[in-house]
C-alpha cells in the first residue's frame, strides 16, 4: 500500500487520527484512548496486515512524550509509524501491545527503563539494562547525574 | 535482583542456575538464568546491561560526523554496516547523492565484513560444539580479510570507514589484487568447511531438530537476518529495500525451511558463497570518480525524522534519527538485530537440554554489545 491507501485505511478506522506526511514512512498520531484498538485492527486487518513490529521507542519533547511504534508488513512490505502523545511525563501510561507482537514486551521494558513510561497489563515490567536501584531515567532530556560531563 | 538471597530450588522442584555473564559459550557478557528439571530446560530468562554504554544518549551530544563511529562498538563484527546505516540516514536527511564509486566500495566492504563475520561465527560454532579445528581454519581466512581492511581502512575491526557523503579515503592501490587473491583462497576452502563440520555425524546430531523456531514466532518476536531466514521468513533488506546500489548486483536470498539450528547454520554457509559472488561481480567494475561527495564541515540536518535500514551480518539494523535542526541529533534510536533475536531464545530453548542451549546460542550468532548498546 502507498501513503494514500494507508491514510484511507487509517482514517476509515477513526476520524481522530492526524497525519504527518513529511516523514518516511507515514506517521499517524493517534489519541491514547483509541491506541490499543487501532493496533489490534492493524494487526488483524487483511488489507494492511502489519505482522511485524520493527521497534518501538519514545522521544522526549520536554513538555510531552511521543511514543513511536514502527510497524511493518512482511507480506506487503509497507511501513507505518503510529505515534501516541503522552502529555503528563511523570505519570505517562499506555496499554501494552505485547499480546499483539511478542517483541513489544522487551522494547517496552527498554522504554520503561530509559524513559519511565509505564505499560499497563505488561507481564514483566522491570528495568532491562540498568540496575533495579538506579534513580531516574537517563534518556529523558532533564536527566542529570553527578558524573555527567559536558562534551 | 539478589542472586545470593534467592532459593536455588523452586517449590516445583526446579533448580535455578546462572549461565554467564562470564561463560565461554555466551560470547560476551550475557547472563542467562535457567530453571532446570534435571537436564531439561523449563525456562530461560536473559539478564542484560553488563555492557550498556548508552550509545543513544551519547549520540545526542555528538556531531553528525562523530556519532557514526560510536556504532562500530555496537555489533563490532558488522562495524562497517553499522557505520553505513548511519551515513545513509544522514545522507537521506541532507538529500545528497553519493558518487557511484563510493557506493560500490561500500558494497564491497560490507560483503567482506559479512564474510569475515560469518567465518568467525563458523569457527566459534565448531568450538562451542566440541570441534576445535574449525576455529583455526576460519581464522586463517578471516585474517586475510582483516589484512585487506587494514590496508584500505587503517583498522581491522572497527573500520570507521564510512562518512556522510561516501567513504573516508580512496581504496588502496593493491585492494583489487588482494581481494581477488583472498576470494580465490576462500572459494577453495569453503568445501573444506563443509567436509569438516557440515556433514559431521556428531555435529548433525547436535543441531538437527534442536531449537526449532517457527515462522510465526520468528515474525512475532521481530527476528531478522540469517536466524529468521532459517525459519523461512524472507527478510533480506538488500533484496526488498535495496540501498547503496544492491539492486544492480545479482545474488540470491538464502532461505531454509527447517527452523532448527542446522537450518540457521546452512543459511550462513550458503550466504558466504553469495557474498563472494557479489564481490566478484564488482571487484573489476569499480567506477572511476570521487569517493566522497562534498559536504559542509558542520552538518546540520533539517528538522524532521529520518529512518534507514540495512542488512548487517545478523539482521536488520534500523537507524531512526529525530532532528530539531541543530548540529547534533535530538534523538537517535538503533533498532539492533541482536536485541530482537535474543528474546526468541527462551521459546527455542524451552523443553531442550542444557547442551542444546549452547547449540542454539551459537546459531543465533549473538553479539552482546549490540543488544545492550
């Protein structure tokens, strides 16, 4: 599917989805309330068949978090980036998608570890790289550490 | 997690042991926690972070020229491909075309890296499964490739040869001659590799039917590279999303249907032949011209998001850069192949024996610094 067809499929699912066509692949910004339903739809829908979660990550824009889910279809070879804006950085929370794509379990643990986003209904939400006793989440823009040096 | 305070015997009578982080067959600091019933594996849980350097955070304060070189330390056996992925992403952001000569040099170096990486893997797989000889055979050929790398790039392992716009320097005058010699040498030895290990009865018994990964699981766990192709998943980025001019060369995507350790082994053995074929097609056809496009001293990417994927020796590496228009990236995310591949290990190892786990680990071909980043 090309960008236009993807847009039609997505806007057919919900009218609340905003698009950003400047990115390659297409970005679709989804309200948090409709996020999980859309993800289930994209996995099951025969037309789009997004069976492969390439990665998921988070970008800290200082006043909000933007979660990025990079989906791919191994049958049709098309990609899409599904984005969710989380306004409250300190209590950021979203539903896990690890029942849809198994690999999400570990990418979500990484985002929890480095950004502090909580994933509800996650089977094993622990830090993945850092020690359990670590304070703070290093990939946040406001993270400071006494050992950090200016480059 | 306190390891000492925990009971080593569960209520179900399972025995908990730690494999690694310092274990010869984990090839690096990977820590696996195993739940065992006798010799049968009930559950595997990987623990990471022993070599986490936060390359993504570091990149946020490095320039677009410098951040590329940090990636050589992720999957150090695919250093050239990692650098290439970053260089391609920056070039995409700048919207520049790179000279054809640079593209061909990049493909040649990538395939040499892939060959060297697969040879190291072949040697260590033999070593893990009790055959010491392959290690010496593999290193003999790998050393010749390392020599070519040193001649042209100035370094053996972490070449740092790619820069935005092309490659750092032109190829060495002896590059073509030496590469052709080494290809002849390797071609004559590949059958020897098969005689030594592929058809060996003990080796077959230890890998056939061991650690089966189904096609559905491979896709759901985000597995890529030779590991996924061993389960019949077509995922070679060089084929379906060609970059650097891979669409101009003839090669086959290697697929095996077995999904077991032996299938993954055969994929890599056959891939070596494809890499040699790609190198032979290009080595006499390196176009004349510049090896680098002109770029500004201080590179600033326009505001936006850029993504590029390449096929490393272990699977799909994705580089996702978010730029706010400054001279350093606002956020860099590496979608590293080993991270996703590792987490398929628990389902592959479940129900097998401890000895099988070693065979599975070797044929997954993990490089731990790429997982931790």
